[in-house]
């Protein structure tokens, strides 16, 4: 990155140059938001195979199954998994279909904040790209290359945002596996 080139642009291009500071701050906020989303998704990552295996084992065993079920009540995997387990044990006297609906609702409710935050980040990305496109029309594309406001950096950001969306979908699939193992544990799952 050429910081001196960026500072020269800011000084010589008038209001368009000063607008580059706005783009730089907006890009910094986008990266901070993406990192925060990444860290919050990391907290939701559980050892999925161990989690599903222990749940299936506890419900399928005839010997020591009750001890394993008691252990499940206090074991901590990830916040959303723990909420599903707590809801299952709180509602274990109700019908299976009612528990299935409650668990499904809890999964969707738990993942909704991540999708909303991801959506806000994409909207902000669109605004920054639109604003930067206007500046590129005024200043030219070559002038912005190799500066801190290089438009190519935004495409890297978008690529990682898509990776995070894939992680949210993967967490959703794993939570559905946990839900199935709570309601209908099978040996071959």
C-alpha cells in the first residue's frame, strides 16, 4: 500500500479527496463488523460429532443411559446447542411434535441475529461500493490502486462475508442434527 499516494490524493483532489477518508473509515467499519461476526460465530462452533454422538448414545443406551442423560444436562458445548438441550429437557413431558416445533423455532430464533448482522454488513458493503464507484468515475481507477481505498480490497471482504454465510448455514445444519438426535436418535446417523 502506498500511504503517501493516498495522502497526496486527499490533498490535491478537493472534496473528492476528502471523501476518500469517508471511504477509508467505512471500509474499516466493514472489516470490524466482519471480524466481530466471525468471532461470534466461533463461539457457536461446537465439537459437532462429539455432541451428536453423546446425545445419541445417552438416549439409545439401556445401561448407563440415565447417567449420560444427566451429564448432558450440565455439559456445555456452544450457546445454541445448550439452549436446545435445556429446552428439550424442560419440555420432555410434552408430545414429540410439540418439542420438534419448539426446537425448530429455537434454532431459527438463535440464528436470526447472525443473519440480520450479516445482512446489514452486505447493505453497508453495497453503499460503500456505490459511493466508491462514484469517486472512481471522478478520479479514475488507476489513481485508487495500491492505496488504502483500493476497490479490490472490498472484493476480498465480500469473499470472506460469503464464507461466513456458509458457516451460518453449516451451523444451522449441525443444529438440525442435534435436534434430530434429541427427538429421534438412530444408531446409523
